[in-house]
C-alpha cells in the first residue's frame, strides 16, 4: 500500500468515525482517549493511544482503556467493511486483559476474521511499547442497511 493509499484509507476511516460519532452520544470517547489511527482498511485497522496511569479521561484504568481502544479499532474496521450505506446495530466484544500497560503508548491491530453482508468480526491485539500483549479481543458487529439510503 502506498503512502497515498494509506492517507486515503485513514481519511475514509475518519469520515466514517465522524458519522458514527454524530449518531452516538458517547461517540466522543475515542477522541477523548487520544486514539490515533495509523492505518485503516476493511481488512486491518491499526491505532494507538496514550496511557497515563489512572489519569485517563472518564477515570478508566489501563485495562479499561485497552478495551476502549480495541472496541474503537474493531468498530472502525466494521464500518469500513460495511461502507457508508450500512450501520452497526449491535456490537459484542470479548476481551482478555493480560497485563497493565506501562505509561506511554499502547498500539492495537484489528484484523478482519470474518466479513459478510450482515456480520463483521475482528481479532484485536493490544501491545505496549515493549511489544508485550496487554489485551486481546474479538469484536463482532451486526450490520444492517442504513434507513436513510
């Protein structure tokens, strides 16, 4: 993938995320957590987030922050898989926390495990700056036609 393609996919991810945030009263959580998207396509989403001990927004601890990152990455992947003509009507995330992250950054990689017209599933691995697993998760998103299309 060229740098231009990467920038384009990040722009599309940002557009989809902005649209989702406008419909969700809690959609500003990813932004408040400082999540940055480094790569975004229907097959793979990579993002990172700062970890600052117990001073994270919304009072989340390291483990809860990792879950927010995992859910955000899987949600963006599902939205990219579906495109702008479909919406998520149900998201289920199963996460396992392996250790607390040290202060710094955690990086998450969401890889599509399954994708169809009505369902998208992503496997997610969150690692700390020492490349140790902090959290692993599987996000499943049910997709439906957007009522305004």
